[in-house]
């Protein structure tokens, strides 16, 4: 006797497995024949409706029975089932939804499913997930990747293809990896979940190439049935259907077009380094000439490189020769000008990040460079500006400024005169080029690397170029028609045009002064174009050159752009929902001075529907302080508090009729771990953890307000009651963590005596100070709930930790003074006592006196940093700190927000801390500057706390 149900289930699994094995094997063999090998996806099972229903019911039945070892040998149906679940995935919780639809599924069966997908990759050339998502979610990345394009991402890909349609070329359509890389760069302003999907560039390129194949065309990247399924899903929405159809029409127009080459000489070559990320040098005539660098938008460098993007987003930049650092996130926006106090030194990178890792700074050193010297040529414009001519050639009848290193020799020509330039390390000369240049003057210019261009003029024509210096350089955005005109006062018969080593011969129409031609299919980057005019018998008459740059534009539907009526900028760029409302991001809004505008805050839930809307009136422009005051008022609004914890995103819109508008979307982001809270009628809070990780290694620790350094372990799967005063909860799973300050029970807190956080006295060592700094960072970087009392508790703990650090470094008397200041109703009353306590020697008293005199001038973070830097830098050598320009900033962070020093390179932080412990005057001076400015700032002022 045997079980008919068991036998039939096993037979069905075997039948389905063998049928799928045949299909996937044949598909794998056919894909191997293609020029660009395309992986096989489990979603390409090609099962009709009834067959897919049979597979689904069979898998669910077997799982309900326990999924025995004998049945696991028929594993292909389970791979297809999981991929189908991935296709329906909405970016929230894969395993909970999978388990709800699959009764009997156990968590310990997840690794087996991953093994099945890995075997699918080996046996059938299956797709392998890559990118940050695959690194953090090592199991669910497989079914989601094999779902090709989950439903919730389809609309965004259609929009991206629509926006990219004008940049499509036949070469891109034939190269999915390159197409995917280009699309990933454009995805920087889409949702976090879509950006994560785009990190798998090859997959994105293959899916995009398949979607762009059109209704009547075959694609080697997806089965027709799978492609039709995705297209039908997209076509269900009118807007998505329009986007996809428009992109397909553009692809159809360029497909099959190849660059037509005439007689060629030399070998083809491609310029590797893209100049789109190089700075633009220019001079401005003020009292004398001053030098500036217009920094590029480096968003493209961070595309597909999350670590690089995060450093660009949150770290200050240092420009070789600039007097001031570049604020965080400024490198992710265009139009940032930096004045050069000294000319960039050729043996140092032009741009570096203060806390950038070696890999990122090497990338910047390679991709963001200025023209090599020792001579730099600038053509004067009529508005007192001179633009660099990177080709270093001059035209008769024009005026130029020649900048050269002081050791270099100027050209010996009669129309070269030295002029003043307010930049160290270089001299400047004005060249007033005469209408005719004799041979000796031309030779003198050539000795300085300058050539004379005459008889031929190359310029953009037709559609206005994105940028045109007037000489030597022109830029277009990818997809724009690149049309050029060659003018000459000679009578050539032919024109030889060379682009990146590829040569074209064009006939010159008799009697015409200008030859027009267009450039097609130029890739993103910089291309060398040279022109030679040929006369009778191929005799060379004249020559000229041009540098053509094709930029891949960063589509920015949000924040607006330079030149629009209203522009919104944030630091760090693209803040998360928590960063925006936890006061860890700054917002500035540019617009016509004195104009009022409407500020609309829309909180949205997981279904993207609005759960709360708040309106405010703001007066433009809005600076950081004004934004902080406005954000604080919004945060305390009851409607905001009630909706915030359940919100997944927030849209900030600023608009004024007749002027313009700008929007900013902040997401809570895809969180593997997330805290949620429920409040009972008496105010008691219950915390629960939403765990979306793959494994079972999640841990939870809770820190009490009165013992903020002592962890209390909790069971991750069990909700727990939150103490009345709140606290701090941290959940960890591998490299993933979720930290949040717990909400309070206000009614109970009002009945309790004031809290007294207990911080153990540390030893006077760099390690002990760093230990406290890490605790400070743990508390101050945690997310905040929609509870204004929680923010107060967080600041109270941060202040207690900062005072403990002050006591360890500053000494007993300084510690007692700080406690008096903390308890004082008017901290400014203790400014003289703080000044007296900084130091006892004459030089130390002088430092304290200078700080005291400047406190009123240092009421913003930038003014405090620059002012304190000027005061303390001359004294650092005497305390053993030489050649470390970031020391003043570290001292202020140690004194105000000590958690930030943990972001410094460890050896540098430890070295400076050892010096500070030997010479506490450095800390006391910084602490006096921080406490003093905080005491004098107004209620909506600066956040250099403690």
C-alpha cells in the first residue's frame, strides 16, 4: 500500500522538472551563440496559464507536506515558483509575502532555495545577481534577479528609457553592458529601490535592449513570451505605455545606423578619459585678474558606485589651490565656482575629499584634472571674463591672457605686457594679437606652446551647442545634433576631417566660404577633431583643430537647475526621510529676494498615496537657519507627527506662480531592518522590529536614558514595552543596522524626576575618548520618531557624553565649570569664567582673548570654522601638530559633536587626540568657541551643540 497523493505529487514534480530542464537547456545553448552572451532567467519558463497553475499548486502542496529530501531532487519547479514570486515583489517584504502564499514554508529552507538558484546559474547559464543589493540580501537577490523586471520597477524603467531616447545609438543597442552603464548614470534621481536594481548594469542593459526591440522585432536577450508579458504589464498604464512606445520609436530610428567612414588613414582610437568631469578654469577682472575653477557635476562618477556617491554626498572637498573647502554635496551640483588663492600645484591632485578613501580619491585624481602647464591661455570676453583655450592657440585680432608658472619665461613679442593677477605662484601677461603676425613672433609663441590659427575657423552651427568657448572647445549633450561649420578665406578644393584618428574627405563647393557637416554616433566623452584644407594636388593650405565633448546629461526632475526661478539645494544631496527631518540635512531655496512662495510637505505611505499634507508660506531666499526654524515647526505639527512613522517618503515642493517651482523627494529607503511603534490609550509605547534580512542572525540591543552606554539585549522577534523616558534601540544583522531613539510617554515623563544620564569617567587615553565618541555617534546619528520629547532626550544624552569627554581632557576645574554652565539659565553669564579657564600662560590667555573677541562673529558653522582656523593654526606647530590642515575642524568636532571624529582616518584621529591630551589648551580653546557661540546664538540658530 502506498499514498496516491504522495506518488502523484512526486510524479508531477519530476514531470515539471524534466520539462523545464529541456526548455532551459535549449535556451542556454541558443544564447551561447550570440556575440554578447545573455543569461537565462527563470522567468523565461514559457509556461502557459494552465501549466503555470499546475506548477504553483504542486509546489505549494509539496511544501505543505514538508518538502522531503526525495522531492528536492526535482528542484526546477521551486526556482520558477520563487522567480514568479519575485515578479510580483513590491519592494517591501519578500519572505513574509512568500510565506503567506506558501503555507508550510520554513525559514531554514531559504538556503536550500539559494543553492537551487546557484545550480540554475551553473547548469543553464542563469543570471547571477550583482551589486549592493546582492551583497546585503544574499538569498532574495536571486529570485528577484530571475524575475527580470519586478512589477513595481517597470514604470520607472519605461520613464528612464523615454528620457534616454535621444541619446540612443546603434552601438549602444548592440552593447547591453554599456547601455546599462549609461542608464545607471541617469538613474541617480530615481527611487532608491530602482537605483539598487540599476546597479546590476548588465541586467539593466539586457532588459532595456529587449524592451527597445519593438513589437515586430526579435531580441536575443529575452524570450518573446517573457518580453510580451512585461510589455503587456507596462501597457496597462497609459503614461508608461507612452514612454515605452516613444523610446521604441527612437531606437527603431537609430537601429542599424553605423558611422560611414570615407578613406581612412591611421588606426582607430578612442579617447578613454572623459572630460565631462574636468573643471573649467576662467579668469575674472576685478582689481586685477582673479582665477576661478567651475567645478563639474560629479554625479556620473558615483553612478553604480554607492560608496563613491556616498562620499561625494557627505564629505567636504579640497581643491588644490583654493582658499576654502567645498561644502558636502556641492560636487553633486553644477555651477559651483571656487576661487583659487594659489595656482594648483602640478604634483598634487586637483580635487580630493577630506574623508574620502584611497580608491575614491584616486578616481577623482584621474577624472578631474586641469590642463597641463606651465602655460595656460585664456581668451578675453567683453564682460571682463577670460575663458581658457585648452588647445592653446590664438587668432589674429583677438586679446588673450597668458598665465604661467613664475619660473617660466614669457614669449618675447612686442604686444605681450605683464598684468596683475591675484593668485600666488603664477604671473599673467596680456597678449593683444595683431591682425598680422610675422614669422619671428609665431616662433616665439610656439616656444611657449602656443600656436597661431589663421585662414580656418571651426564653429558649431544649427542647434545651439550646450557650451561654446568661442575657440577650440564645444560641447553637446548626448542625442543633440552635433553640426559644425568650417570657414576659410582661402579657396580649398577638399577638406580632410579627422575625428579620433578616423579620417573623412569632404569636397568643398566651388565659391563657398563655409563647409557644413554633422557628426553622428559620437560616444560620451571628449573627441579630438582636426581639419586640414587641401588645394590643388592635395597641397596643404591651412589647418585647425577643435575639442568636441559629448556629455551624458543628468536628468534632474527635482531641485530644478541653474537659471530657473526657484532652485532647491540640499546637503547632503538626496537626503533620506530621516536625515531631512532629524536635522541632519540642510536645505536652501534660491529665488527672487523678498518674494513669498508656498511650501507644501506631502507624506506618502508604502502605496505612494498621500497620508498627510502641510502647507506653509516662506519668504525667498530660504537660508539654512530659516529652513531649520520652518522644519522645527512642521515637525511639531500634530498631523505630521501622526503620519510620520508610517510614511515611506516625503515630497517637498516650493512654488510661486509666475516664478517657478522645485521639488525634492526623500525616501525612507529600502531598509532591511526597520522599527515600528504602537501607542496604547495611556501613552505606553510598544516597539517591534520589521526584519527583512535573509538569515536569522539579527540581534537587538536597547540603551536606557540613565545608562546610555550599557546595552540590554532583547529578542528580535518579540515586541517590547518602551520605558517612559524612551531610550535607544539598535538592531543588527551582518553589516545592516537600524538605530532609533525610542519615543517617550510624555504623561509619565512629567511625573518623573529629571533624568541624570550616568557616564563612567574615562581614562585619559585616545582609545577611551574614541570609545565615548562612538557612543556619542550611536545616539546622535540614530533616527528620531515623531516625538519632540525624544529629540530632547537624545540631546541630553549627547550633552552628558560630551561633558564626560571634556572632563577627561580638560581637567577637573574645567569639568566643574561645564556643569555650572549646563545648569545655568543664562550660559552667556559664564563666558568670562570659560575664557579664564582656557589656559594660564601668556600665549594661552592670548588665544582665549582672541576667541572671546570673535564669538559674536562666529554664529554660523562656516564662520566658526574659518575664524577658529585662523586663530589656532599658527599655534599648532608648537603643540607638535604640523602639516595637518584638518586639525581645527577635528578640534571643533571633538568639542561640539565628538561622534564625528570617528569618521576621521583612525591613525590621524589618534595622533591628534594624543597631542590634545598632552596639551589640553587645544581642547579647551575649541570647547570655549563652541559653548560661547552656542550661548550667544539666537533660538533658531546654530547646532554646534554642547
